[in-house]
């Protein structure tokens, strides 16, 4: 097909979009290591909104990214670089691609994939104490490197993880060498998760989930849909965030409604309809 023909198809809305129903997995989801969450993402299940405080933290993180990019501007080739791995249905954006020229006098000039993380004092002390990025951030940085290499053919030499303490603005840089082995555990299971998603199913079995004592269940956007995560959170100390609790209740009401034919409804109400009915809007 000629280029103009392809572009004409795009203009006329006739592009072949492949498997429209199936979603993509974000590198951050995959890096967390829960393949069940990846399954939810592929099936485009609704994500729970983060509670207001967490949303504010994320907004503050986004603003900090802007500032941090300013410090590194002399070496930034591109920011928010999208990439796609069609076979593994991974779709993401690398925070930035850096290029350190040989004239800079460093031992290892070349291209680097940058990942920026802002964190609390506790989180910052943890990575500083460990002398390494958190495992999920390390994997995310590796997925960026892999994505940029495969999608653009850029000979990425390695990755950099930049941590900033959002309380004190101290920072810490880590170099991340590419190591396919670190990703092997999740990438080997992903094709099975994709083929299940094509049948509309989620993966079952402990090997696809995070261990029960993992901290990440609490913040997982699929927690309202996930009995394993809910049990893990209930058994852990502390409360489930209120926004997640509300969503769990709403999901249960919807499910009950499905099972109760006496109500004469053949269609479960959507969460939006429920929210309107209960005056939550
Ligand atoms: S709640 Fe936990 S087990 Fe369930 S999808 Fe999320 S991370 Fe995985």
C-alpha cells in the first residue's frame, strides 16, 4: 500500500485497527508484576479512581516532572516518547530519551531511557539505603529501554532512574543496565494472559498474582474487581481507602442485581446510574 493511500484511509476513518476490543498493558502495570492486573487492563475493565489525596500527589508528581526535565534539557532528545510492542500488547511512554554525546567526556556516551519518580521521605530513604531503584521501577525502566529499541531501533545503551524526595527535593540517580532476565518472569507469562483475554477470561492461579502480603494490592486500580486483592488488604493492617470501598460496594450491588430476577430488571445498572440513584454525583 502506498503512503498516501494509508493516510487517505486514516482521513476517511477506514484504518484497520486490528483487535479493537482488546486493550494494551501499560509498562507500569506490567512492572508491578501482577499478571492478573495485566489481564484486567487487556480486557479494558474500569479502573478505580484514586482517592483525592493520592490524586493530588500524582498531580504534584506531574509538575515535578516538568521541573526535573528542565535540569536535564541539554541531554533530552525527546520527551514522553510513545512506544508499542504489538505482539505483547505493551503500550507506553518513556519519560524521556537522553543522548550524552562523546564530547561530554563521559566513559559511556550514547542514548539512555529516563524514568522519573517522585517519592516520600520514607520511599526515598529506602532506595537510598538499598543503593538501587525499587524492583518495580527497575523493571519499568527496562521495559522503556526494550520498547525504544524495538519500536524505534534506537541503540539505547541503558536506563537512568531519577528519584526526587518530594519533601526535601533531594535527588538520587541510578544507572540501569539492560538485563532481559529481570523481565523474563513477567514476559514469559504475558502471551498466556493475552490469549485468555482474547477469550474474555482472566488468568487464574497464584503464579499470576502478587503474593498476599504485597503492599501494592491496596493501590491497585482493579482492587474493587479483585477478591484476592480485597482479601489481602482486609488481612493487612489498616483501612481500605474510602474511594475503593465505595466502588467495591457499588460493584456488589450491581452483581446482586444481576442475580435477582424478581426485581424484573434484565440489565444491571451501570455505576454511573447507581451513583445518580444514590445521589453520589
Ligand atoms: S488487587 Fe492485587 S491481585 Fe488483584 S489485580 Fe490488583 S494487584 Fe493483582
